[in-house]
C-alpha cells in the first residue's frame, strides 16, 4: 500500500500551529509552576506533616528534644507546620547567627499571635514588632539599665539584700527539707521592683502579693492557652478559652499595679534625682516632648506601662526558674557542689562575693554556664518573625514566617558538645583551668532582640549561687528520691517541684 501523501492543507497547518502553540503555553506554564513549586520546595525541610494539624501531634511533651532529633535528620534549619502556620525552627548557631545578626533587619520582628496581642497589643519591648517605636523603647530601656548600674558594683547591694533574705529563710528551716521555689521567686521579683520602682516590698504587702499572684497566673494559664496562638477561633468555644480568660484577668491585675506605681512616681518625680527605671523613662519622655526640633516621640505613658510589665514578665520567671534549676542540679551533683565550695573557700574565705571576683572564680563561673546550657529556662527564647521574603542557609523563608530558636538544642548538639546529656562544668574550662565559653553558646541569644536583662541575670546567678554555697551544703532529704530532670515545658522550661535540705556549713 502506497504511503499516504503528506498533505499540508490550511486546516492542518492551523491545527498544527494550535498544537504547537498549546505545547508552548504548556511548557511556559510548567516552567513557571516549577519555579513556583521550587519556591515552596526550598522552604526548609522537615518530616511529613499531618493534614490540618501539621506537626503538632508529633511534638510530644518535649518539643525541644523532638526538634533536636529532627534536625539531625533534616539539618539545622527545620520547616514545620503548627496547624496552618508555617514555622521555621533554628537548631544550630550558624543558622542563628545568619538570621539574628547577619540578616537582623529581616529576622528581628515578632509574630502577630493571639496571646501576644493579649499581653502587649504591639506595645513595649518584648513582644512588639520590629519598628521605629520598638527601637525607641529598647534604646531608652538599654540606656536606663546601664545608668542605673545594672551588672555593675553599684547594683550589688540591692541583689544582696534579697540573697540575704533567702539565706535567713533557709536558716529558718534549720537543715529540714523545704521547697526553695517561693523563697527564690519573691527575691527575684523584689530585685526587679528595685530596678523599676526603686524599692522592695515586704512579702506580705498586699500590693506585692497582687503582683506575685498575677505573674504566677500568667505563667500557669498562658502556658495552657498556647492552642489559641495556632487556632485563634477556638477562643469562641466555651471551655477552650479558659486559659486565655484567666491570663487576661491576671494581665489586667498586673497592669493595674504597674499603673498605680507609675502614678506614684509622677507625683514625686524630681529630674535631679532619677531613682529607677520609671523615673529614667519619664525623664526621657519629658526631654523629647520639650525638644523643639523633634515633632515625634515614640515614648508614651502606655508604652512605659507595657515596658515595665515586660521587664517583670521576661525577667522574673526566667531568672527564678534558672535559680531553681541551679539549686536542684547542685543538690543532685554533690561533687560539683563541693568543687565550687572549695574554690569559694580558697578565693574568698568568709568574704561576700562581688561581681569583681568573677575572673578569680573560673570553676564557679563554668558551673553557672553549665546550668544555663543544661536546662535553659528560655528554651525557645521569644518567637521571631520575618518582615520580608528572605533566605536562610540556602532555603527560602517567606515574609511573615514565625521563626523559633531552639536554645536547648544549641546546647545539646552532640557535634559540638562532648556527652551533652551529662552535667559537667569542666566543659567550660580550658586546659589551664581558665573559663572558656565557645562562641556558639548563647543562652541569652544574639542580635537586636537579645535579652536586655542578661547582665542583671548573670549577676543574680553569681551572687545567689555563691552565697548559698558559702553558707550551706544542699542535700537530698533523707529517703527522698530526686525528681526527674526533664522539666515541664510551658512558656519556659519549668523546674519540677522538689524539696532540699540546706545544711549550714
Ligand atoms: C536567666 C535569666 C534569663 C534568661 C535565660 C533570659 C533569656 C532571654 C532570651 C533567650 C530572650 C529572647 C531573645 C530573642 O528573642 O532573640 C530574652 C528576651 C528578653 N529578656 Fe531575658 N532572660 C533572662 C533574664 C532577664 C531579665 C532579668 C530581664 C529584665 C529585667 C530580661 C528581660 C528580657 C526582655 C525585655 C526581653 C525581650 C527583648 C526584646 O524583645 O528586645 N530577661 N531573654
């Protein structure tokens, strides 16, 4: 059979052109879609997620441990989903540095989460988005803390007053078992009262009790309302909004207290005698209002109220919990405790410690670093958010992505830390016994949102721990079993409740 003759009729040509045209459009579309899917395809990797809930059902009770495990399989920059929200979790210092330092301009904001709005409504230092208004709050606060001598010798007596109060309380138990939590918490709270209000309170003062209870409630109920950050609509479901309601009430009570104290300060304000943080802020506010050249000030009464509240929220529980962990870890590691005591006896004798002694107490300093590494109270710091499309370690991270830093994971990476699960202060000493803190250890994080109170926190840890160990040996009560050292992750990594004997030395 003769082969059919190729015909090139006009119709065929048209059909052929259409086919080629369609094919071309298809190819272009595929190229475009491939580009688009590569965009989402280069979002940081993570394990397969559940429909609707994302990775939430896989996190368990210790998400910090789970993220560390996943990062060993998928790399230090994890992409996960909390319900519908895409979240990036950073597990290694290189990624943390690139995000929070090198690309600080893009990674320094905070996500717009339901509970964060309840707390601060975009105001203050800790939870506000990264913008000119936040920068002004951070600047005035940084400067005030410096001028008030935080981290320096002049602030020491205020801390020591509370340390001595703890010592008296512990002496009162006369070596019998007690839970140190309350005695630590009231002291730490009073130190922030010194800083912001210029005074301390008796523990049974109704005002102080109100503040203490408000902060306790925020911690307890705020931790149990986290699901509302992911599914805010659940706040309308009766029963599921109980945590948020309690948190709101506690926030209101805490705010009332702060407002009252600010009112008292206004009434007694003297520009020649700046007593504390509130005075320092009022001073700067007045200066900026009077400054004829500037038409705008980002400082205001509402911002001051939120800043004060933020200092309490961010500074009290984190420090008190670290001190609780410190007493627990020293109690269950008697050999570490004895070495610290030996160093204190050799260097200080009966003399009280001072921040100036830091350099002569390398083992003690190493022990404090190890406490911060082993059980970092601020396990995930505070959440960050990106303000523009960007990249991190080669992955795409879209604008508005929530970014968490696994501070716990940074201290537990087996590639960087030998036997990370062992409590061993000597890892922070060099071969000559001098303190040596690696660059990748950052319990207060880095960059523009790094902890504003790190100097105060370090000072408190030093003065509390050294004074307690100079006066007492901490012992597990006879017949008692020490608690698990896992901790309970709420807003922070809470130390389990435990009792100890403070035996006078
Ligand atoms: C052992 C005690 C403490 C630890 C472990 C700790 C740790 C941290 C961490 C990891 C962050 C998050 C940084 C980030 O978002 O990148 C942070 C933020 C913050 N901390 Fe601390 N902190 C402690 C004590 C304090 C104290 C004593 C104060 C104040 C009196 C304080 C005030 C703040 C504030 C206001 C922020 C938010 C800073 C901002 O958003 O610009 N912290 N802290």
